[in-house]
C-alpha cells in the first residue's frame, strides 16, 4: 500500500459534534427542555402543588426534549428523522426518470 493513502475512520463526523452526540441546535433543545422541567419541578414543589398530574405535566418538556435528541439508526437523531419524514411527505411525490442528461426541459403533464 502506498504511503500517501489514508483510511478515514467511520466515526469522523462524530468528532464535529458536542460531546460526540449533540449538534448545537440539539444541545439547545435538550438544555431548554431539561431546564424548563427542573424549574417547573422546583417551583411546583416550593408552592406545594406537586401531585401526580402536575409532576407528569412538569416532566413533559424534558421528556420531549430527550425524545427528540435521542440517537436513531441511519439518522442523527429522532428530530432529524421526523424532519426527513416531513420533507418526504410534503415534497413532490411523482418522480420522473430523466435519463443521464446533464440538463432537461420540464414538461408539465
């Protein structure tokens, strides 16, 4: 093997993420969701109205944020997978084979 050829490891993109997991927007979603949950739990416990229903409602922002940034196979996380699903179902659904041409003229049928 020639000395100028390098193998690129499969996890090189992971080095561009914060803590190897988060993109900046993911860290922001996670931090805000968990912060709102902690703040709500503290406020509700100080006020004294922390029962089963209010504790579940207080946990919802944090659980939602954790769900969105949870890793998902073949995608970065569940937020990215949901975005891809939305893009797929909102874009044009009829795809036409154009051949191997570099340019083409669009014909509306």
